[in-house]
C-alpha cells in the first residue's frame, strides 16, 4: 500500500493511484497536504536548528574539555571560580527568551488547527474497534475519508467503544475520539492525493490495523464518481437524530417529558392546539416553519412568545429534511429502516454490561483484512 | 584534635538513652522529631490520597449539580450529625490520651485510648445502619443503582426479621461479633494462664469492638423512631413541597408524606398531569446518573471507614503498650503519631459531613 | 522548638483547653446543621461556602490544638499545609478543563442505560 | 590524625563488613541495614530490568518487518504493556532512589541508617509483592494489554489481568511513598552535626526533590488505581462514559501522578551525574546552589505540567495553552544543570573512567532527550508528533539515555564501595560505548519515523518505515549486549576483582570516609565533615592506595604538593 509516495515504496509492485505517485515527503516529513503543514514544518525545522545549535555547543564544549583538561601526571585541576551569578543568569535568560518564542509560535499555529472554519463541510466520523466510518452531509457513507481539495472540513467524531485517535500525517492534524462526547477536528486539504489516516490512541487488539486512507479529490464530481461508497445509503432519520441531539434536545424531549418546548415524540400527523385556539396538523410544512420561524404558530401552553430562536441560516433544507425524518421516525419507528440496515456496527452495549467477553475477532478482522487487502492488490 | 574515637562512646555527654531509642538515633528528641516529621508526611500522603475523591466530587457537583440535588435527600443528616459528634468526641479522648502519655500516666492513657476505640467502633455501627438501609432500598453505586421506595422486610423466619433489621446488617455484624467472642475467650484463657496484661487487654478490646453494637443500636433506634429515618429528607422535601404547592396551586396538592412507604405513590405520579409538582424522590424522576453521587458517596465514606478500621488497629497497639506502661515524658511518640493519624481521620469527616449530607 | 531539659520536648495541652475546643467543635457542627435546615435556598450558592468555611474553621481548631500544631515546629506545619496547595492545584486545573469541554459531553446523545437495572 | 595502622582499619579494605557481619539467608531477609536493603534492591531492579529488557527485545524482533507474524497482535499488545509497566513501576522509579539512594544516602549524611529502617525493609517487600502482582498479570494466563497507562475505557472493557496489574502498581506506589518519606525525614533530621543544607552532596538534593514528588504525587496514583479497580468491578461511573463518567478525567488523575513520576525517574539521575562530573573532574561543582535549587524547582514545576500529555485528548484549548506554557518553564532548570556540569569540567582534571564515560554519555543523550521535548511542548508540533514514535524516542532518550545511563554510571562509581573490589575499567568503558552506540542506533531512527507519522503501539506498520525499524532493532540488541557486558564486568568484580581501599577515586563526600565495604555501622569513627566537593582536603595515602582526609594524616606524612589523583 503506497500512500506516501516515497522512493522506498515506489519500488514495490503495488499498484497505486496516479495521484499518490506525484508526491514525495521530505526526510523529516510526510507530504504537505494541508494549510497547517507549512507552518508546522517551519516550526519543526526552527526548533530543530535551535536544538542543533545548542546541542553542538554542549557536546562541542564537552569533548573539548575532555581533551584539553584530561588528567595528566603531575597536573591537578586549575583553580577556577565555583560560581558566577552573571553567567548563570545569562544562560538561564537566553534560553528562556527562545522558549517564549517557541511557545508563542506553537500556540499560534495550534489555534489555526483548533478554530472552526466558517463554511466547513461537516463530516461525521464514527470510530469503533477497529473500523472507521465517514458520513457525509448528503448521507453518503464510506470507509475511507474522501475530501475535495481546497474545501475545508469539520470532522465531528464519536467513538462507539473506547478511545481512538484520528491522525492524518500529511495534514499534521490529530485528535482523539472520546466515547461519550463529540470531538472535532478541522482539515484544510490543499493538495490532491491519497494520504494515510491512522488511529493513534491505543484501542485494543486491532489497533495497528485501524488504518485507512484519506483521499483528496480534485472536484466534488470526482469524489462522487470515483469513490467506492458503502452500498447502504445512510437513512435520513439517523442524521436527524444527530442534528436533534445537538440543536433541539435542550428544549424538546422525545420521551413525552416537559421541557422548555413541547415533546416531539408523538406529534407527527396529530392536530396540535395553537395559542389562538385553532388547530394545526403537524406535517412537513409546519415543522419547517417552526424551525425557521418559531414565533409564527405556537402550541398552547408554551407562549405567548416562543423561547425558541430561529434556525434560519443554521440548518439548511437538507438538514431540516433529516429532522422531519427523525420526527416521523419517532412516531412510527417500525416503518423506518433501523440502524442495522446501514450495516452500522452494533454498539458494545450488551457486551459491556456483564463481565467483558472476548471480542468477535472473526468478523472484525475480516473486515479489516479485506479493506487493507483491497488497497494492496 | 582527636578524630579517631570510637563511635559508640561519642554520646556520653547526652542524657541517658531510654529503652526505646533505636540505635541509629543520637537521642530521644531526634527520634521523636524524625517520627513526627514522618507522620506528618504520611498525613500529607493521606490528604493527597483522598484528594482524588474530592476532585471527583467537585467535578461532578459543579458539572452536574442536579444529580447532587436529587441524591442528597437520601442521606439522613441527623445520622451524619450523630457520627460527627461521635468522631469529634473520639478526637477529644485521643487528644487527652496524648496529653497523659506526655505526662507519663499510662493508666490514664489506657482509659482514654479505650474511649477513642469505643467511639470508633460506634461510628462504624452507625455507618452500618446507614449502609444497610440504603442497600435494602437499592441505593447503590452507579451501575447497580436500582432505587425502590418503601420498607424492606427481611423474609419471615430469619433472624433479621425477628430483630426487625436488615439482613445485610446481620451479615455485617458477624465480623465484630466474632472479634468480640474471640477476645472474650482469649481473655479467659489469659486469665487462667496467669497473663494479667493480656487478659486485661483482651477485655478492653472486647469492650472497644462492642462499641459497634452501641452505635448500631443507636442508629437502629433512630430509624425506628423516625419511621425509616430520612430525617433530613422528609424535612427538606416537605418544605420543597410546600413551596411547590404555593406556586402550582391550581394542581391537586399532595400532602402525602414523602417517605413513600407504599408503591401507590408511583401510580399517582404517573397519573399526574404534564407539569407535576415536585413529589420527593421517585425512581422515574431521577437523572440516570444519580447513581454517580452514590458511587462517590460509597467511595468516600468507604475509604474513610477503612481508615477508621486501620485506626482501631493502631489504637489497639497503643492500648497494649499503654498497658505495659511504656510511655514517659521523653518517649510518647507512638501515641502522638497515632493521635495525629486519628485526628486526620476526624478532619476528613469534618469535610465529608457537609459535603455529602448537607447539600442545599 | 526550644529544648529544655526539664520538660523534655513534650507539650501536654491543658485538659480545659482540649475540652473547650471540643465544645466549640460541637457548637459549630450544630450551627452548620441548623444553617442547612433553615436556609434552604435562601442562601443560594453562599450556603456551600458558609458550610465550607465553618468546616475549615473546625479543621483549623482540630489541627491547632488536637494535633498540636500550635506547639509544633513550623516546618511540620508547612509540610502538612502544603498538601492542601497541591489538592487545590489538582482540583483547580482539572475543573478548569472539564468545565470547558462539558458542553461537548452535554450535547452528546446518550442512550438511557437500562441494562443494569435490576428487574 | 591517625597512625598508619588505624588508617588501615578505618579506610582500608575491610574483611569484616556489612556483607559478612551476620550470615545466613535470614540475616538478609530480615535485615534493617540500609546497605543490605540497597543491595537487595539493586538485585531486584536489575532482575526487573532484564525481564523488561527481554520484553523489549521481543517487541523489536516483531517489528523487524512490517507485517511480521512472530507475535499476534494480542501478544504484541501484551508485550509492550508489560515492557512499559515493569520498566516504569518496577525498574525505573525504584532504581536510583531505592537501590543507590538507600546505600548512599545515610552514609552521605554521616548517619548510621535511614530514619525508619523497618519501614525501609517494608518498602522493599512491598516492592517484591507489587512486582509479583504485576508479573502475576502475565502468568494468570490472560496477560495485560492496556498499555502501562491503563487508559479508560479500554482498561475497563478488556478482560485481561488489569486488576492484578493495577493492584501491583498500587502496592509499588506505596513502596515508593515509604522510600520517599524515609529519605525526606532522614535528610531533615539526621544530617551530621554541622552539615548544613548547602553542605550536602548534590545527589542528596536530587533524592530530596525526588522524595517530595514521591510523597505528594504517588498517593494520587493510589487512589486513581483504586477507583479504576472499583470502576472495573462495580462500574461506579466516574471514568466510564457508559455510566456517565469521563475518560479524560482518568487521564487527568493518571498524569497528575505520572508526569511528576517522570521527574522521579530523572532527578536522581541528575544527582548522580552531578557527583560523577565533580569527582572525575576533581573540581568543585560549578553553581552548586543553582543545581540544588533547580532540582527542587523541577520537582515543584513538575506538578503543573501534567496536561501536556493530553494535548490531543479532548482537553480544552484554554487548559492546553496553560499547560504548554508551564511546560516550557521546566526546560530552564534542566538546561541550567547541563550548563553547570560543563562549567564544572572547565579547567578540571578529567579522568575518562567508566563512570565518567557514562556521565558524558548521559549529557549527550539527555541533551537530545531534553531538546526533543521542545518539539512536544510546542502545541502545533505536538499535535502532529503526539502518540507517534517521536514521543517514544523522546522519552526513551530521557529515561534510558538519562536514568539508565546514570544508574549504570552510579553503580560503577559506588560498586567498589559496595563490595570492596575493583572492576576492569577498560571493559567497563567498552560496555559504555556499546550502550551509547546501541542506544543511539535504537532510538534515533524513531525520531524520523515519528516525524513522518509512524504511530506508536503498532504491531504492524506501513512498509515505508521498515528500514528505520530494522536499524532500531539492531540497535536494541547492541544495547542489550552492552548492558549485559557491564553487568558481567560488575558481577565478576564483586567476586574476583582486586581488593580496594576506602576511597579509590578521590571523592570528598562522606560515604567515602569509610572502609570498603563499609562497616555494619557505616563509620568506625565519626566522619570529618567537609565540603563534599572540596577535593583539596584529600591527600593520597600510598600505603593504602587511597585518598583520605588531610586531618587523618600525620603532618610529616603529608606531601607538599597536591597529589595527582589516580586512575583505576
């Protein structure tokens, strides 16, 4: 599997995508494929040279002293002062100044890597032992990460079991994936090619097999057409569930409980009584209107002024569609394909409850192996 | 300058070595200072040992105040208060014991150390009542938390049923009972074999461990009187209910006492309208993480209880040496060190009491 | 600590002092209990800090007199009190961090956990 | 002043000494003598070192080719876990403090023993039991595959011997606490009369700072591991996200101990190096108080930087910045120490004996280890380098290149004092050279691999990295041979080496004012207090072939010129 384009690998017979061949990393670094990479490389080299200078000084003096002041017959140590405050302060302060600069440079670049982009494409990443799954805004699913060059990306990452780490060396970006919460990583690919994506937080037996590819495409069409998508199209309500939990769950319950706003689990297709006394059927239009103009029609008991902010500009039509799917799903779950329909790996809930059972290696390993072998051959 | 002199003659100018001065110390004061610094450092490690739990407590309290609000009503603050008093009193007796050790009055030390041990055991007795009551109701750590309101009756015919106490309490009490029996038997044997010190020590130990049953009986009596305890809870919950009733006067006021000894309250709850007033603890109202509070509660009080048990062991050692009459004004270090340890256990409780029992 | 040969290095605390410290401790405990029963919401966030202040005052009494800090070497006192510094450090930095990423936990949908509830 | 016969008794080779004053296995098992306990610790930690070293060689063999099948993934994971856990908990943390420190510390203070000899023995047995539990995790058949960090939730999910191992580490923690507590008290209350804080050898400052960390940080490890055990057995929901816990909180708990523990590992090593450089340059240490205070400063600052292990863990940006900033402050005292060592060598009389060779390679390797820390302290570079082989190389440069090298240097330095016999210096230097070359060959390629994106803890890897791994594996075996050679040289010397007198190297600290091996009571006479680096106070006694304090010589015997120190 040649993802790196180094001469060493180029010797192998493994066929590789055209794009991968044009790149080669330098001695210290993999390819520079993201906007962060030049900054990182610069700082790395800067620290490297600062270190080399200091190191050469230290070792140089050490060797020089060992030769010059080697022990000789009849020659004792020469007297010299045992302390010199001026020089000690000097060699404390000079390194301090350099360190302050290194900290500043590191922190500045770090902010670039951790601050969200304005119009990033949001890709949901689900990691489990020992697989990756990437879900794109339009519901496509893939096992590799496919990006479009020069389009910034926000990865919204979750883990289904233990800690994982998302690492793309060519992008100089890394972020752990922590179960029980979302973590985010921002990517700014600016070079077409195939790059490594690896798990860097130890996650169990197959940790070292939890590797995949991040491919940067030239255009959206290219991505759409050349990517091997997972067969099962991601169903809308699962996307909706995720959007709901982020945007809506603070005020709306899905178990009938009362929060700031009405519960949403049973309202689909029902008639709700509004403040003015009239009734309205909860359908696509009403949900869409409520999201975009919450004040237009308020259900009785929650007024007179809605506490909900408009999501105009925050949620696009597609996302509102997912939310509608989700509300419909809540009412009649049986009519919708379940999570399993998308071949999503089951969560380990049942396994974790009792004493830990051995994983199911056959299944997991197969999936890994087929994946890596696909790439290799 | 006579530098070569035998090391062992070097201390002739010091005052007499006591019997208990280790060979590597120059004098009693150096030994005492070393021990004292050592025990202070040990207490530092103890503080940091507990600090992990305080960190966990602080984080969950700051980040999830709601689970602390929901959970603390299960803790009876009067039982906590009783235990605080017991522990404070034991600290007093310990401090007095140290005083008499410093004065070399070994006989006094025996009685005050014994008093401390009785209090320590009594503390555990009260704790046993508290724990077993919670276990009966399924108030356990996070994963096992399964609260069910109401009285738990031991199956008829068991000893627990006859005594009207929890089965768990019977299991817990077996250990101190065996210890007491063991010491009592040994006291008799020692008496017969003419070992008065050992006999006296064993009697003292039996009395000391007997404190457990004093504490347990006091706790049980309190539970009986208050009809299942929950002094803190009924009061707080009643006031909260009164407050809720004012604000939601359009709803059916529920003046039912909050101890929910029957399951009907649960049905009533589900029958309530959407905006139900606060009704006191009901299983389905809890945040699913409420068990984390009890995880922390059990970890903190459990670790504290382990320290109490260890303290009893140390005190037994002090008791034995007091009976042998070891202490004098230049050698009382061990009493002082164990005393410091005991006061630290008290200190930790001084913080645990408001942190766990008195959450507003 | 000055070392006088007559009294040795022992500093027996007067019995009356110990007793009065104990009484003070009991009174302070009652005070905490009373405050927690009476105020109920009126004190708000201050209730916690008042309770902690009283507890710290009690702790100070125990340390000063029961633990003989009053007569002890300053170095020992420093050693012991430094531990609280590290506890504060531990709590402070950890809390600063968790409170900053708390929102990412809160917004995460959790499945209600029923697997371990007893039947 | 003392006659020649007295001098021979005081400073010569002692036939009756702490090693043979009592006989039988029980006299060792129940000894409270700090010297014997130190020797037993030395044997113990060496065993742990070999065990963990074998694990390391197995690991490196697996990594010889990119898809090696020598080990299964599962076995590989267990192997690196055991390598890490045994090395960290059973070897490095107790190595210098408990083995060398136990032997040397009371003697450097002119004391007869540590303050609490029985506690000392207890902590040795705790070490035995703790290590036993750790190893039991292997023998229990399930192994241990969490990594030495026991990160949740994996450690909760895995069915391997986490509970045994954590319990072992818990016990080892208490062993470490008791050693630290003992040393703190000993240094505080048992210094020889007149030996002020600034008359102590710098090794003691290193040990003192280490002990501060052991006492303050290790209890947090204890409670962390207890909570982990509770989480694993009862699911208390503090660290387990499934029950509302927070895995990142575990990392805070863990690193609150484990970062300071890094300084438990390196500070005593720095102390040893300060001694070696001074003795073998025959120069007073330059900037004594700077070195002394830098040890304490490192110890205290070490408590403020634990979050730099968590820059990519989901820690918040604010805290990440704070930790990064404080991390850089730790670099200053470390740099100051290195500069001061160099300045000590300036105009000295440098003898390249085995211990000095180890000290010089320490400066070299620790220099690299410290400087590469800058890459990891800077935030943006750490994002890329975190959890890669760069980190692996960095901390091995510090822990092996630093601590292990210092330990070997220190053992070579004090070995004649321990056993009264001299080793073959030339072979000792060869062992140093092998260790140095092997070490660099092992770990330097790992920097390059890491920078190019090779993640750590991988049983198989991308073929690109194979060549680096092969260099690394070759180096590991060379390193192993070097350590074995050094070990052989020492063991041979202990039994067959030429007998030697009290102070063959011309060191001025108090432990050398005794016979070799020392008497059971350490000193037969009261040692003469002098500045530990006042080498001018020593004179050479030709009859004994050793250095002794000027005041023990008859005026007539004192040479008029300064004696030239002898190289052995």
